[in-house]
C-alpha cells in the first residue's frame, strides 16, 4: 500500500487541517523494524506545529526520533536519541533544537522504562519538550519528575494526539496497546489470523481479552468494517488484509484502523465532504473532521501487521 500525508503549521487562531492521507514507506523482511509513530499538533511559540515522535527497534538498534516541522512545512528540525541496551548513558539526557528561531529543549529519562512487544515504553519514563519555560509536550507517566527536572510549568494549551501508526511483525498474532481517551486507561488490542491450513482463513480481533470481531471465510471478507463497544464507547474498526491472502508471503501487510466514536451519518459525510475509508487497488485513505471549536476531537490508530514466515 502507498499512502501520502501532508500537514501545515498554523497560528493558534487557525489550527491545522485534519483531512489528510497516511504515508507508509515500503518495508521488506530484510529491513523488518518495529516502529511506533505518534503525530501531535503542539502549540510552540504561538503557533500550531506538527511534532512527530518515532520509536524504532530491530535486532541491532533502538532509537527515538523527534521531528518538529517548520511553519512553512517544507522542512523540519529533528533530533535522534539512541536507546541501545549498552548505551545506558543515553537513556537520560538533554538536547536543544532551533525551530524557526525559537529555542526548544528536549529532556528524556527512559532508564527505568518498561516495554511490552513494541519499541514505545508504556510506563516509568518521560520525554518532555520545553519552550519559553513551558512543557509544550509531555510523554510518559513520570510527570512530576519531568516538571522538576525541566524547571518549567505545564502548557497552557494541551498538545493534541492526532494519530498513532504502528508497524508490528509476527507470524499470526499481532498485539498493541492504545488509549482511545487520554483520560482513561490503556487498552490491549490483539489481531490473530489463520490464513493457511485445511480450514478456511479466519481472523479474530480482540480488545482487553474479549473477541469482538470474528471473521470467517476471510478470503471473501478481506476488507470490511464494524463498530464495537469498548467500555460503553463505540470504536470503529476497519480492516484490509488482501495482501495476507493474495500476495507473496512476507511482501504485504494487513492494514487496520481503530477510531473511537460512532460512524458518521450520510448527512454528516455530505456536510464534511469526507467519506471515511475507501479502498482502490490496495490503497486506503482515512479522513478526519475538525470540531466546531477548531480543535481535533478525532484520534485514529493505524496498525500495519507484517507476517513473518
């Protein structure tokens, strides 16, 4: 699948547009690397900017990349942090980035960080971006330690998590963790499939240990969508696993979207001019909407599941 995405930075009076395409670089079994990408819109020096947090891990490397896009959107300022197991000294540190003439500081401490199967830690860490003595973006649960170390105050305007994109590699069982609501708990998502053997292909999607979607005869239902309830919250699930079934093993991935909220009605789609997810020759797109107050009320998890032989 090939996706493209663009976002410009805007002043606080005009938050960035939210209708975009998702991009994905080609990945082969030789370059298999688990990645988690979180894209935020962050208020920095009076302007909304796109900030990309990229966690990467393979057999040899583990790193964190932070990119802050310029107002023009044509280039960005970034820093890379090596988190290799034998580089303990790099698991706590500080770097400075110049962003359009603004001094942005990056502080991190992942010495005690806990990980599951993905390269992004889920507890006991912090990563903080500071500008003008304000913590404009704070990741992790060590919030008190972050404020103490940076000697900065919390942001007046909260950063907005726009979307999360993850590449997962496994033989048949793919798992991740996500928070559909920043004020509520993390949820465990597992996608399991059986695409070979004497029986017809099947797929199971479970959240917090409960199988909420079971697809039989997957060869006929390799694309689809369904709305499920997670703690009384509707979550839309979209899937496209064409490449699992009809491509050379290891060359294609299953694509999943998890989006909290009820589906739009036809009238809402016409008013917004967006039609949700469409598939065309293996490509998929997803459009989100902005709320009446201009801030994003939408979040999507984009999950790319690569089968290992």
